[in-house]
């Protein structure tokens, strides 16, 4: 079943706008930051709000208050920061507290990637002496940085995902319905219970009725090639360089839909394959989006990764193309895409020679030996390109010349000789001191009585009298 998540913001645009307000420069745009804090308070009044959003606004509000308020006492600021850190840690770990038996806060924090020193800071603020204001300030800045990198960045959408938001929502709903119905069918199939294909077949038919070729190009194919479509969301379910295969379950999940679209729209196969090969084109210019940089973290923030540029994503698409190629060993009516030829895939790969399309060309060579001989020069060309790229990267590393290396070795040998000579001197000095001690020890070093000492009972004075230890009353 499709799960609906209720959020307090009206739409994604509002969420992105508030992100820009909260992470604006608080030194020069404090009014903008304050506007973001007030909007988060509005979200809180509307209903349930993610703890990460609430605590981001709380920390930023406290930081601004600390920087601009000079009347607040030292202890008040420590209490304010301490309470925020307590709520920050508790809000994150409480939602992870699942199961019959409670887990420790340290274990939960470790499982979600929260640094353990946040837990220590929370413990000290709760049960021990309040940490110093310097430590609490640093903790607040690091907390905002952690929230930025682990919540906000993961919920911001890249340009491709923003385009998907503008698409017909009905199409996405029907695709999700097909996916859920097909998963249920596969689960029942392997569990041995009675399975009915009618629900997912009905989803395919309903989808085909409301689309045309333009919708396929603008909506269907981007959704299929998005994360969660032909490429699973979980990276463990994707292909890897060690295992260049996609799971049988993934093929079973999407094959009926792809076949249905291919039957209904003969040009679908060409459009899908062209879009997949275009995704494999790794020659793109990467530009840092400065609005995503974190101004609060004490360490340098890293740029956001595009999930469609991840190696596991590209390898999974490559394996889908290889799967389509390998199906040319079967009869046309058994293929997933029956309206494309092997030449269509070959032409696309030759127009985009890179590391990933080389795997597809290798699959084509395995299916058609004659064609494999003709494309062998192209695969060699791609190999040369890859080797050249690797060598260029290696050339960027500064090389140590042989003369410099010999000079450094000579310096190290000189240092080693000096260390050994110093050790010899220290040993000689130690031996001379020991000899002096031996000479002194030849003298009679036993205890000698005091010359005028006379024996007397213990507890008495030298004259034999018992001292009076009573104190006078006055």
C-alpha cells in the first residue's frame, strides 16, 4: 500500500524557501534568518513537524540570541544551549527506539551516524556539571552542521527531481500502484499461495489509456530512470563492479510494465534505450551549488551528490542494457523490448564511448561474434581513453625525483648516526655516575646515633620527664 506522510509545509517550494532563509548568512541577513525561524514556528503550530527541522531553527535562534544579547548571564546561556542539545539528541534517538527491549542512547546514536560526543554532551548537561559555554557553543554549531548534512541535504531535490514534481501526479500514482501490485504478486508466487495477475495488469492498462508518446518521453521514462524505478533506492540491491548483474527480482518487477509499454507504443523501446545511454554519458561539467554549502559547520562542507551520477546507479543502468542485449539470443516475442534491434543499442554506445558503454559493447560482441569483430577497434579505443584518463590523474600527483630521494635518504642516515652517537654518550655518562655511586657506597652509610643521645622510654622527653599535654581552661 502507498504510504502518505503528512508534513506542515504547503509544498516543496515552501520547504526549500525556508531552508534558504534558515541557512542565510546570519551576520548580514539576520532578518531573513529570523523569517525562517518564524516560519518554522508556524509549522509547529500547524501540527507535527520533524524533530530535525524544529531543532535546526532552535539552535540557530539560540546562536543569534547569544551573539546579539549582552544582558543575558553566563549561566543563562549555558542552560539555554544545554537544553537545546538535550532535546536535539533525545528527539533523534527516541524515534529510533523500536523493539521489545530498549537500547542504549549510545547504540542508537551510533546506528544513525550521530557522533558519540553529542551523547556525552547531553549526559553532562543532564546529570553532571554543565559544560563550559565555549564547549556548548561549539556543540551547537556542530549540531546545525550535522542536521544540515544529514537531514536538509537529503531532503532537497536536484533539478531532475524538481522536474518530476511538475509532472502529472496521476501518472506517478499509477506507476506506484503497479509497483505495489506486482510486488504482492511476486511475493505470493514464491510463497506458494494463490496469486492473481489481474491487479497489476489492470494498472498497466489504466496507465496506457491516459498517456501518449509525448507523455512517455516527458513523464514515464524520467520516472522509470529515477532512483526507485529501474534502479532500486537501496544501494545493496544495485549492481556493482564486482557483480555486473541485476537481481532476478528486479527484472521480474519491471518486465511486465516495460513489455506493456513496448506493445502499446512501438517507439517506447528506442526512447528508453536512448535515455539510458544518455544517462551513462559521464562527460558532464559539475558546478558547485553554493546555496547548499553549510555556513555553520566548523569543517568544510562537501558538495551534494547527484544520485543519478553514483557509480552504483550507472552500473545498474548498464546491466539493464546488457540484459536487453542478451535477450537477442531468444525469440523476438520473448524479449522485453521487441521493437528495437541490436544496432540501435550499438549505435547509441558508439556515440557515447565511456567506461559503462564498454560493458554493453562487450555484451554485444558475446551475442554476435561477427559484430564483435567489427567493433573490436572501438573497444580498444575506449580502453585507451580509460588508461589515458588514469595516467592523467596519476600525473597530477607530484613525483619525487631520484636525486631528491637520495638526498632525503642521506639526511635520514646522518640523523640516525647522530642519534646513535648521542645514545653512546648518554650510556658513558650513566656509567661514570654509577662508578661515583659505587665509590660513595664503599663508605659506611649505616645509621649513626646522635653524639649526646641518651636512651629514654618511648613517649618521654630526652630528660626522662613525661610531658604534660593538658591545655588550660583560659
